[in-house]
């Protein structure tokens, strides 16, 4: 899964920029700002990372069912996990 990290603890701000973040083209390990918030393409992460993080009590887990996207919030970061096949360029 591909991971995009959004560095904010403000859920409302995250919600406001979420669609823009998904539309922002990022290369692996590239960092950009979206409306003043730092966003990083963190590359691919193994499935077991997601499973381990979901078990932590301080982690909030959100699902975007129609897109099979998982969002984790912990401390001052939101991590957006997107299945690799969703972003393949043909």
C-alpha cells in the first residue's frame, strides 16, 4: 500500500484538504505543502504495518469504503493508505 503522510493534528483542516492531497502528484519521499500543511509521499508500506498500527489505542482508524482507502490518525499526523493498484499509470 502507498502511504501519504499529512502533518496536522487538526481533523477539520485535514478534512478540508483531503481531496486536494489525493489529487496532488507526489513522487516517493517527496514533500509538498497543501494549504500550508506539509504532505509527504512516504512510499510503500507492508500490510503488517497497518495491522500493527490499528491495534494501538492512541490510533484512530477511518475507512473510505468506496475507494478502499484507510486513514490512520496518531499524534500530529494523518496517514492515508491507498492500494497500489489504484494509482497505476497506464
